C-alpha cells in the first residue's frame, strides 16, 4: 500500500486564513505542545520564494517504512541489522521486547497514515488521548532527522553525503495503489534506503522551510 509525505508550509498566508484546511489539527497540536511546556506551532511570516501551497515531497510503501523502522530498532538495540524480503515475526518481537524504546522513537512510534512532524525540537513523540483519537503521536522533524542519521550507516548511507532523493509523486497516491517503483539500487537494503531518502528529504525541507510533514 502506498504512503505519501506532504509538506505543509507553516506560513501566515495559509495558517491565518479562515478556510485553512489544517486549522483543527494545528489547534490540537498547539494544545498538546503547551500541555508539556513547549511553545505552540510556529507560524512564519510569508517571504518571497515561499507560499502556502501544500506539496508532496516523497512516496513509498508502508511495508518498506516498517523495514526501515525494523533496521532502526535493531541498530539501536545493538543487534545485527540484516536485510529481509518481508516482515516477519522478528519485527513484532522487536516491538514487544523494546516497546519502551520504540515509544521514544520519532521514526518508529508514529501512525503510518496520519499525524504530523513539526519543526520543533522535543525529545520524545507527544501522545495523549486527543492525539491518538485524531491522528496519532506527534513527532519532531529535528528528532526524526537525528534518528535517520543514526540508522543511515547500517543500511549503507553516508548521512553527511546521502544520494539524491527520489522524485516526489506527481499526484496524490491512493492508499490501495502500489507505491511508485524505486530507482534501481543493488543494495540488499534498497527498500529501506528508498524510504530513508524520502523521509530525509521531508525532514530537511521541513526545517529549512518551516513546514510540517503530514502523511497522505
């Protein structure tokens, strides 16, 4: 099943308009942030070169996303990071054995189809009843980027000089559609690398542009 990542610019021309389609989500995120003593979602003044358009930044399939999460948990737990052809019982065992660790990971502890990453640095994903009912844990773009850099060497990526990211989807991908085909990559971690590059592009641009990342 396909998964798209979109960037939502946190600029006043979008966020302060009466018909902002993300108004309810932003209000929810504000409450969750303030509840733990963090500042609310930052809204930036429009600058030339930025606009309020929401745009796709990456696309991959859900299974490959879990492949990358599995690699991260193995690396974090000091276990050998081995390639797999399909998700098996070892991933479920990892989630059970290292549940507390997984719950502190912005890469792992996040719904696949909802929720967001914000360009605010906080240690652990935010989760409360209101968030879980509406979209799942709330992540930090800075923390996601750190976790991606941590797991990168285990899947053959130099985080200081990563390959170019794949092109984003040209149009929204339906959930039941197959994800876009990855570029040829002879690595046994080709699927993990494809997701890594998409997430890395999203996190980097989120911080550079002041955008939040949402799953589509």
